[in-house]
């Protein structure tokens, strides 16, 4: 098959060079964006009378037919073409004749691929927002059910203070809500349309770039044609956002793995999201969480790879930029699969409340509250800290918790202690007196849950409106 650029050459391209240079094996997934951009471009060419009305109709009709055949599976995207752009143009010309050769009027593959990637990323970012809202809904449901489920809070992987499962899940809600806003911000910054930038210096044809931009849902054309074809900042931002999202999933995975262990026994992962051992029949492994944790590095690698590719490139377009696609496609596919699977796992996981509360009771998580008790009785905090430290040591020696220690033992160390110490260090008191915003008290958590539910409701409505607008534009 002849190349789009073959006129200047007298020899055939070496087959290995062709295979090395061709991108259709991976950029074929851009067929929908390529056709969508081409239709908008042709509509503009017709409006500007660069194409006749008949030519415009023939090309648009042919492009729509190609899209239908690809979607239905009757037209297979072949690897014999250099890229998706040449595949679309060649098949269009085969169907409608000479008019198909005018599809490329007033544009370059440089601005064409820049447009295709931007359209693709914009769509994927929208899908990630939907997936994140679904995951946040699962987290919210867990929070609503577990405002009174006591568990230990940790620092340095050591039991620190008693909290609730709702409080712990709320920390992850905040993380993934930030991921949602990062995706939303990226979508909102992709407002300029590169089509019409040409190879790098625009074109002599009287294009109406604003018209094309609006047809494709952009606010305006790119302000500089050189930047229009060489900008990959939005891909770097996407990979950065996906890396942070995967880091959050990896941290969460680490906790699920720990909680699933025999030492913790805080959770039981549903059989549908677990695997067994080929040799040890008793095993039920948290493979989904482990794989998510492992794949985090893969997404990090994509970000580092593209940063390295872009760091030394002079303006404007360079073939190095072809390396953006495989990295971005893989990072998107990997993160999407991890987020979907993690959502399903968390939606079906069972929390073992009794194990969590038992762990909190036997980890001296109420020691800080015992010290506060003394402070409220007039003991300086530093002295109170030492007194409770001595009591903890005594409990360790006896193999009991603070609330199991006899009052007489308390009073041997400090006469300030009275019967009300047991109320002061109860799990209920330790948690529900922490009423500050964002704290673990049931009252504070119910306020957080109310705000989180309102957040999800607001953006679910926005997503629906956005989908309706996109459907109308299509």
C-alpha cells in the first residue's frame, strides 16, 4: 500500500523500518476520534467553500459509513496501514473515489493526531469521573453502616487511638474525592482545539478554526500553531493524576492485605475477589489487592517514560511523540481495571466488627484519654503522661487492658484516680467526645456523611447533564 508521504521517495521503505515506524497496531483505538475530527473538519471546509456541497456530503456520508462498519465489526482495521489516519483516508477514497482524497485538505497528521489524542483523553477523563463517583458511593455506604464500628487507629503501624470504621473509610473518601477533582480539573483545562495548526505553521486555506473547535466541544482553537501540534502537557497531567489515584488504591490495598491476614482478621474478602493456593488448601489470598498494589508501579513507569521522552524535544512535532500513545493507553487501561475491581471488592467485603473492637480494646488505644483524665483533674500533662506510661507497663506485665485494671492498682500509682476513670477510658467516650469537624464521633461522622452524600448527588447530576450534552452534539 502506498504511503501518504511517498511522492518524494524513490525506494521502498525497509520492512523492519516500516514495522518500527508504523503505529496502527496501537493507535487503531483512536478510530472514533479520528472520524469525529474528520467530520468536523469537512463540515468546516464545506462552510468555507473549500469543498463543494456535493463533496462535503459525500465525504461526511462515507466517514459515517466507515464508523458504522468498524463498530459493527464488518470492517477490520488492518495492520498493513501506517496509522489509523491512513487507514481511514484510504478506505474512504476506495468507497467514494476522488472526493476522498480531499479529506486531508488544510490539515496535517501532526494536528490530526494531536486532536485525536485530546478527544480520546477528554472522553476517558469523563469515564474516570463516573468510576470514581461509583467507588465513592461504595465507600459512603460503608461509612453509613459503620458509624459505631470501633477499630484501632494507627500511626507507625502501631495502635494509637480508637476510631470507627466510618472514620477510617472517610479518610479514603477524601483521597478519592481529590482524585475526582483532579480529573475534573484536567477536563476543564482541555479547552483548546489543535486542529488547523497544520504541520506547525497553520495553512493558507481560509479555515474557520473557531467553527471547528465549537463543533468538537472545545471553547476555542489553540492560540499558537507550534504549541498546538507539540503540546503533550495534558497527557503528562493525566498520567500524574492516574499515578496519584493508583497510589491511593495501593495504600488501600496494603491495608486490606493486612486486615485480611490471620494476625488481624478484620475483614473477609468475598470469594469472587479471592484466589486459592495450588498446594495449600487452607489459603484464601487477597490477590486483587496485591495486583492493584503491584500495578501502581506500572502507571508510575508510564509517567516517568513520557516525562523522559518530552524533556529534550525541540519544537515542534518530533516522531518521539509517537511514544505517548502506548504509555497513555496502558496507564488508562490499567487504572480503569484496578478501580473497577477494587470497587467490586469493597462492595462485597465483610467487616468483622468484633475483631476490630477487640483489637482496639487490647491495644491501649485509650491511653491518651486516660492521660487527659488526669489533666482534667489538675495533673500537669507531662506528669500524666508518665503516670499512664507506668500503668500501661503494669497492664502489659499482667496481660490485661487499661479498663480491666483494678481501681486499687490505679490508686497505687496516683491517688487522683476515682471510679469515673472507667467511664473516661471507655471506647464510647474516647470516640464520641472527639466532636471536632472530621473527627470520629458519631455526630461528627454523620455530618461528614451528609456532606459526602450531597457531593455525590451534585456531581452525578452534572455527569448526567454532560452525557446528554455530548449525545446531543454527536
